[in-house]
C-alpha cells in the first residue's frame, strides 16, 4: 500500500500547474506579510510585562490617567506611539469587559424570564449563559499581528488551499478514464480496492502538505516577531471573536482552527476525489469541484445580512475549511429539544458523511464503464 | 478452494454469461470451456468479443452467468483471480510522461509483483519484446507499435496463467506481428491465452481452438481444422476476367479477390459449382469468416 500511495502521490506532484499555483500563492502571501510589516511595527504594540494580564478597574483608572497626561499632539516618537497603543489596549479591554458584562446580564435576564425549564429555549439560554460566564476578563492586548495569524486561514489560506486541492485532485481519477488506463488498472490485482485506497491516502497526504505549507508560511514570520504573551490571551481579544462563547486562548484556538481547517480541507479533497471518480471529462470535474467550493461563497456574498447567513452556508464545507465562522458567535441547533453547538454539529455531520463519500468513491470507480 | 499463484489449473469455464446494456444485449447466454493453449476469438465489430474479454478481465460484471476457474466462481476471490490474469485492452492507456521503466514498475506495483523481483522481470520483458533501448524514453515520444509492445509487456508482468489479448496486433507492423506470434506460441504451454482479433491470419496457425462469436452468441468452437468442416467442398476458386466479376459478386459469397493485372483470381463459397472454370479448393479461416459474417458485413 505504501508503494502504491507513493506512486499516486507522485502523480499528483507531477502536475506543473500545482507548482505554478503554489509559487504564485506564496508570492501573494509574501506580499501580504511584507505589507503588514510595513504598516505595523509590531514592537510598538507589545504590552509591558507588568500589564500582561486581564483588565481590572484599578489598571484602567491608573494607567489611562497616566497615559493621558503624557499625550502629545503632532509627530509621535516610538515611545509615545507605544504609550498610545497601550492606552488603546487598556481602553479596548475595558470596553470589551463592559460589553461582556452587559451581554452576560442580558442572557441571565432572558434566562430568568423562561419559566418552563424543559424547553429547548431554556436549555439553550442556560448553556449560553454558562459558556459566557466562564469567559475570563479581557486581557490588555493589542491584536495587531495576531489578527493576521488568526485570520489567515479564514481568508487567503482557505482560498489557496482549496484552489490547490482542486488543481491537484480533481483530475486524479478522471485522468485514469481519459488516458484509458482504467482498463489495465481494473484488471490488475490491486487495481480496484487498493488503488482507490492509495488515491485516498495520496489525496489526504497532499492536502495535509499544502495546508501545512500555507499555514506555516504565513504564521512563522508573525510568530517570530510577536510576544509569546499573545498565546495565552483569550480568543475574545481578537476583534472578530469578541462574541465567541468558547473558552480558548489564542494559542489553543490556533491549534483548534488548524485542525478544523485541515479536517475540512481533507473532507473537501475526498469530495473532489468523488467528483473525479464520477466525471470522465477533466474540465467537468474541475468545474464541479470548483462549484462545490465556490457556490457557498457566492450565496453568502449575495445573501449576507448582518451576520445572519442562510442555513446552507452554515452547513457548507467552505465554512469548515475557513474554521473561523464556526467559533465567532454562540450558535446552536435544536436536536431533539437539546441545544447542540454549531461547530460540534457541523463537524459531526461531515464526519458521518466521510464513510459515505469513501464508499461512493470506491463504488463509482469500480462501476464506471470503461471506454 | 482458493486460487493461488503457481497452482496448476487447466480449466476456465464461462457459464451462461449474459451482458445487457440499456438498449442492447452484448452477450447472450455465452458458454465456453477453455484449457491451456491459445484460443482465437473471432467475430465482426459489435459481436461481443470485447465485452466478453472485459468480463474475463473483471473490468465489467456480467448481468447473468458466472466464470469458473477449476470449478471455483471467480467472484468468490476476485483479487486472487486478477493476480493470475494479464490483460491487454483494445484501447491501450498510458501515462504519457512516464518512461517505459517507470510505467512498467507502476503496473507491477498494481499487480502486486514482489518488489525484489519486479526489476529483473521488467528487464527480461524489455529484452524479450525488444524494448530495452526505449526503457528510459518517455512514452509520449514512442510510436504506436512500440506502445503496443509495452502493452504486451505489462500484461506479462505478473507471469499470468490466463492472458487476455484484445486486438493485440492492431498497431504492429508485419515484423512485429511475427515476433508477437512467436512470443505467444512460446508462452502458451502452461497458459490459457485468449486472443480477440479481426486478422484471422494472426491466429490461424497459433490457435488450439477458434471461437466464432456473432451478436453476443457463440456460433462454433473447434480446432482450426475441424472448424472448417461446414465449408468443406464449398470453396471454389477460378481465374476470371473483369466482366464476370460483378456478376459473380452479385450472385455468390465472394471470400477473396486477387487482381494479377491481366486476370482476376476469385474465391467463392457455394454449395454447387458456380461455373465450369471453377475448381474445388481447401477452405481457410478467411473463407469461414466470410461464410458466417460476410453477409453481415455487407
């Protein structure tokens, strides 16, 4: 199996288009990183050691006052810029804390109005309150740099990885039909089950490699420049996650995000492989695979209303590959009267779907009529 | 009973194989029994030859019927069965950017050939098929004839007990065709070799038995000598002028015409003597082909 997998992986990596796309995307990523470092001197956003902690009333009162006294109009020195950034961090942390208190109180108020405790509504609100209640006070923290690391997968990372999956895998089985190799393959000992298993392994390995390349390429320059302090700050300190109910530090979130992104990318690659097993024409396979990926993005683009996306988007694979939409807000689904958290449900559904997808890949290849 | 490599078996039975497609029946209740030796599968286009070979190669499943190896249904152990077959399809596929050696190595992996043995096996086959000089060449740079030889090499990689060749001489030049025939006769001692072809001369001297197939049904299966019996004393030959040719073509089943420049030599199948100039001659397989399929081809 190892030898066959190596052969199938070799077929994927033999495509010149992959290297061209990889090169192009790494150049684009480099430009983004370069621009980001040009705009922000991340050192100016670092937080002094003694203030690397959650916001308190005391800190807010003392520090804001001191910083205000030293504020100067006009061209700022680096030291002044650092002070302004610290002021902003403290001020933001305080505002976020106030918002969190308001949000928690509002949920509690809502919970107290529900009299019937055996309803979904009660259980859901209770869960929401419990989750928000565990969220620690916001930390004094500047998100610059960390924002780029956290959001990369949600934006360009997802785009690049999906395009490379389509380029690498959408013709993986289709090309066996179009080159008439399927006859020889199917008549050989390992040409049905093991051959497809090797294709599946190769697709997964390829997806892991490209996901790692992009995530590492984008993260390493930032992580080398940023203070380690950011790893331990709650994810709610990143603007996009301010309403997230999940008790995760940025470091933990980065791991979870990558794993979810990887799981989504692997499932997407298996779906692309399935499309490839179905289509005889390479163009059709590429078009269908691209549609599966891009359609939810297009629908989202045209139906987006104040963070309320239609259900089809919630359950699209694109959302899992992006990972971030799963964790930004509190969202549950009513399953037999009990609230199930959105990320658990959507990941669970796709995990259940994986054996079905795999079965169909084997089935369609085995039963595809040879020409 | 498990099909195993190296276990000597001699019997391949095709029992009532039927293959239906949406609008037609490609094979209809086909029965056949084969032992070691070369079998020529002969029939016109659309007769069901390729369908039968694909079923034998487990590429497609029959709608009805079964195939037995020494009494065991191949579907019970399809993977083991595939390890003892070699198949050369009519439409031969290649990875154009692979070198010949890389391609054959890949196929030997698919066939489960022992990694330690595959290198020697490939080199032997390259020598046997006069392909050594092309071993490092990319397949896309090679002629159709060489590609066909690579196709034959891949079919032999796992030292198969059953060889299934669908139009193997299609792209071969006369010299390569003779080499192929020599190779096949050398291999046939302990193998069942099934060759489907339009070119009767390719199998005439080689075949232990010939199977004629028409519209998905077996018409006849017999030795090259015995199979000619139905047309014994029915094949007539004569030298005629051009004027008589058209009339004879309209009234008789003409199996061969040779124009010598001044006159024409013609072969006809007829129960009775067509004309005083005609004399009886020994039938050959081409006559038999025309006897069964000549009118269909018209």
